[in-house]
C-alpha cells in the first residue's frame, strides 16, 4: 500500500515523526502547518488521506473537515489533544473516518492509516458492470480500463454517477465542482463533459452513459 498522506499539524516535531514513520512504510508524506492553507493545498495536489489536527493556527480542523465533507468522501483521520468523549463524537459526527487522541504511538497512527485506506477502498466507490469510482485513490475506470481523469473531471463524473438518472443543471454541477466560489461559465462544464465522453468512449467503444437534455443539463444512466 502506498500513496501520498497529507499531515496537517502545527507541531513540527510531531509532523516530522509521523512523516518519518509513514515514509518507512512506503507512503509519501507532505506536511502543512496552518489550517488556512489546507483547502488550497488539496486543490492543487493529490493525496490519499489526511491526518488532521484539530487545534491549528489560521483555521481549526473541525471547520476544515466540515468543508471537505460537503463535497468529498476523502479519508480524514483527526488528531487531537482533546480526549473527552464529546470531542471525539463531534469529530466523527462531522465525517472524520477515525479520531486519535494525543499522545499517540506513531506506529498506531500508521496502522490506522492503512485500516482507513482499506476500508475506503472497499466502501467509498460507485461500481456497476462498467464504471468503478475509487475516492480513496481518486481514480476511475470504465470497462476495466483506467480513465486518467483530472481532479475536476473525476468530481464531475462522480457527481453524475452517484445520482444515476438525476438531471443536473450546469449551475448545479459548477457549484459541486468548484467549492471555492470561482467564476466559471456554463461552457466550461460543456467542455469537461466533452472530454469525459471522449475518455469514456476510448475506454469502452460505443458507450455513452452521460446524456444531455437540451437546454437543461446532463444526467448519467
């Protein structure tokens, strides 16, 4: 098992120790020390899981987890010096996959990381006879062939596929793909749909599961 793990921890000694143990187990590790830098980092980099401290400068881990969960099932393990039951329940209630109290053993953290990734790979996906979406790795395959999607293309396909038959307007798709509020035109959605269809067709000739409804939007069926 390998992949990139994002460590969000303002204590450099803890972050360095976790990074050392993860790298020894075959992972790549990246460290961010401020909460207000996390979302931007994730928009421009790929990671398989995030170790997220609650008490961070700039923005706390609870707020970060809430924002990410509005749009993604990206695996998150929360780290905290708060051991009270209510704090743990809040962390899990807002969508964290696991919650580890400080002080902790770095070896235990590595085991928890592997466990969450295995669980995510088994359960956080959409699969039928043709399509497989794996949120843990942010990868999609169609007809058994990898689609090599960009992050935006993956999010668009995931949104459509998880609501088979539901019609989405271009505005709705923009809101789900671009959570940072940037200004994006409807033509941008059409461009992404065109590229998605080309990749789906390349993987499984003759297949076209993304249907357009004139003047309204798109649906997957």
